[in-house]
C-alpha cells in the first residue's frame, strides 16, 4: 500500500456533461480534477453553483490552463485571472500555473503546475527549486516524452520535492512516460492522474482508471514492489502487462509489470538499469524484450543462457540481487511446448519454417533440439547466408510460384508477420490447394480469430495452431524465471483472452 491518491481528471463541454462525469468519477477517485479550460464562463459558473450545493464525495480541483500549457480553449491571461480571482465555492484546490499563482491566493489550496509539451527537454531543476520554495501546497511537473529516459527529469523533481517535504506530482506525458504514472504513488508522488475511461484522456499517455486500479494496482504497490516490464518500441499493443500482472496477483508475488517504451536501448540500460550508472532506482527485477531490441540487448548483459546464446536473441532478462543481468530466450520453449502437445511426432517430422527473424531463429533452435528435419525459407538472400551459418540449417529463398513447394513437408511454420493486424492482415503465405500433403500448420501470429493461413489450412482439412499458446507458454516461462514460482496457466490464459476480446 502507498499513500498516493488517484485523481480522475474529467472534462465536459457543457455543465450537464461535466456534472454527469463527476458523478461517475466520485465512485472511483480519491480526488477529481475538473478541466474547465474547454468550457465557457457561463457553464463554469453553473458547475461551481452545482458542486457547492450538492455534496460531492471527494475533493475537487479546478484547472483552467492556458493554451500553451495544454489548455483546451484559447483563454487569455485576463480570462484566466478572472477565474482565479472569482469564487472558489465547492472546490478543494486550484491547479494554477506560475503566471496566475498569486491570483488564486484566496483559494483553500494551490497546486502550482508546470507543463511542457515541446520536445526541447528544458532544464526544469531551477524551476522545481523555485516551486519547492513557493507557498504552493502541492507542485506538479508534466513534460512530454518520446523515449523512456525523457521522463527522468520529472522523477528527479519528485526526489528534490520529497527531500524538502513538498508534496509533488511528476508526470511523463506520452507512452514513454507511463511508468511515472504507475510508479509515482509507490515512490511518494502525491497523486496520479487518470481519465474516466479510455477515449476521455485529458493528457497524452494517461492510463484508464480501471487499468490503473485493476491491472497495475497503483495504490497497492510500494517501493519494495519488484518492477518488471516489456522493453520495446512499440509496446502499447502488448498483452504482457495484462497477463503478467494477473499472474503476480494470483500468486501473491509483490511485483508489477509495465509497458516500457524504449527507443535508445543503451541510454535506458545506462541511466535506468545498470547499478553502476543508473540515475534512479525503480527496483527493476527483469524485462521481457521485444522488437527491435531482441538482439541489441545481448551487448548489455552479463551472461546468456544456452538457448539465448545459440539462438542469438534474448526475449527475457532477469536481474539478480547483485545487479547482474542474465539473458534468456523463452520463445523456443514457448514455440515447442504447444506444438509437442498437438503433434506427437516432432522428432521425425520434416518442417518448413518461413521467416528469418527472431521468432524463426527460436523455432529452428527448438525444432533441431527435438531432432526434426528443418528447412528455412526466406525472402532476402543476404539474410539466408547469415541464418544458415548461425543456426547450421538448410536455408532456401521463397520462390515466386508456391505450388509444389511443400511436397514432403509435415509441418509448416509461419514465422513472418503475414496475417498480423495491419497491412498484412488479409494476406496468406499459401492457399488451401498449395498445402497438399502438409499435416500440420503453425502460424505464430497471435490473434483472437484464425489467420488467413489457418483458414486456408482448415479448408484443406489440416490441423492448425495459432500464436496464442506460444504467447502463453513463453510468458509463463518468463514468470518462472523471474519469480521461481510456477506460473498460473489458467489465470494467464484468461487474462490474455479477456484483453484480446477487449481489443476486438
Ligand atoms: P521479425 O524479427 O521482424 O522477423 C520477421 C521475418 O518475416 C523477417 O525475416 C521478414 O523478412 C519476414 N517477412 C516479413 N514480411 C514478409 C513477407 N511478406 N514475406 C515473406 N517474409 C516476410 O519478427 P519476429 O519477432 O521474428 O516475429 C515474426 C512473427 O512471429 C510475428 O508475426 C510475431 O508476432 C510472431 N511472434 C509470435 C510470438 C508468440 O508468442 N506467439 C512470439 C514471437 C513472435 P525480412 O527479414 O526480409 O524483412
């Protein structure tokens, strides 16, 4: 548990909308922020009259921000001054920028806030020192982020404020700053902001209040909570935060799993992870690693397990108590476990693997370990030679005409993104009549429904397996590496499926 508060930030174009949002927010929030900057003065007056008449269950903050600081309207300095010099009836606090701070001195409390939406990374330490010395009750710093380390300055402000006993809210805006919104309260932030629901965000990178409470347990975690996360770019579509957090809860492990949007991997490892050089201590326990860092991460680790080193890619990092970083590859295990459960004779099978990326490498490693005969098909001649040398496997180029290509193949593995959501969603490597003779089709793409290749295989009467079981098996293995506990399979599966259906 921590003492941070959950502030639900609500908007509305009319007083009626705003009051309806307040009613919904008061059931979830410790504090409600009203973003008044999108409303005209007459509607603002109605809201104030209503909230001073009826007893809202939680304290209410009024915010009326300038357009430069992210306000929704085009209010001039005089209009903003008029708001803060006016009545504070019904309100618990005013959230004001420095230029109107003194105008709000008759309000019961003042939150002095600084917002920077540029990507210029201004030096905010002098501003923070000024804010800490001010009579503000709480200070708030929100700056735009493109990469995870861009949020470090606001985190340092939190440290400065904490050591001076000044309540502070640090916010890294954007996907790369989500970690500040989740971990803030655990590290002494006064509160964290959330929209009422997805689609009603009042700032970039906000996480819905239900995800903050249920998935990330933002009020329950504390400084001792071990922090894990998925390191990649992008990470917003990842299922991992949903199933890993569900697994931590169900096994009672004090840990949380975050999306970690990392562009400059070296900067992240140096400034946030490596004990010798890190600028903050977030109590990281390890990472799941995804595109585009699965190979580059290897240069930053102290040791690789056998699978990671032979595959030449790491999808899991475990951080030991002495700070040593160990790399693993659980994709191979995740790939082969469901295949063996569905296809009894992998050992004697002839397998065609399509693709030459990280997933294909893990598949080939696992299949060869089982004793299968493997041929890899790639589209890029330059990658063919390297793949063949690294994994000691036969590699061929994908020909234009595919009829007859699979004669003599028992298992077809598609380790390309064909069929994935996006541009390739409705495409397939093979049509039903090109699959004659194939006994089993394994498409690694993870979707709630069958991919086009799986549908073609079914038309040809062939058994299929999609990427869901691999996702679950590789994630469960990661959980076991990090915690030493057996992963709860049904909880993990249910969490992935629930998230998949939410996204459909
Ligand atoms: P990756 O490293 O980007 O590799 C993708 C490979 O597919 C590359 O060799 C690429 O060729 C090839 N490719 C792309 N488009 C193609 C096309 N139109 N025709 C032929 N080949 C094509 O990606 P990855 O990490 O290996 O992932 C591959 C797939 O596996 C993705 O769909 C991913 O979601 C899935 N996956 C699933 C799981 C799971 O748990 N279910 C785990 C990992 C990956 P070039 O090299 O020529 O670009």
